[in-house]
C-alpha cells in the first residue's frame, strides 16, 4: 500500500504564511515528480507547483514569487511554503506523486488539507 498524507493546512489572515507537507509511505522503489494541486469550492482542481526528483520546479503564474515547493527525497516528503497568502488562495490543497513500486509508475493522491485565508 502507498499512502500520501498532507498536513499543515489551517486558517490564516491575508498576508500570512503556511507550510504544507506531504509524506509518502509504503513500499516504494522511486518517486518521480511530486505536485501540489488546489481546488476551491465549485471550481476545478488546478496545478499549483511541481518538482521533479532532480529538482526541476515549475509554478502556476498565480503563485509565482509567493509559494515555494521543495522536497526531501530521503524522507519522501514534498513541501509547499506559502507566503503573502490571499483570500483567493483558499482551497483544499492536494499532493500527487508519481510513484514506482514494481513495474510502471502510477500517480497517487493525498486526501487533501484545507487552507482558508481570511480578509
């Protein structure tokens, strides 16, 4: 079994910061790209940021300069440091990891963590 568990969400005022974590556990050979998505009520799930095993990073335009994605390969964990938060950042944040156990790689999702930014 593979599990992705997010943590670090909560309620914060506009301009504040939060740090999300997503830890992967289970029988894993390797983890390729790790991604953060978010989904606001009534909206589609959007990609926020991703990072490859080699450290190549990309961000959605809406979070560039405010959010920082990083990973600790030894801990199978990806982080999302969110600064200068805005009310429009309010959403459930999900991590997704492309994981190889045996044979081909597959995508696995976490259960999500709520981030609420008050104005």
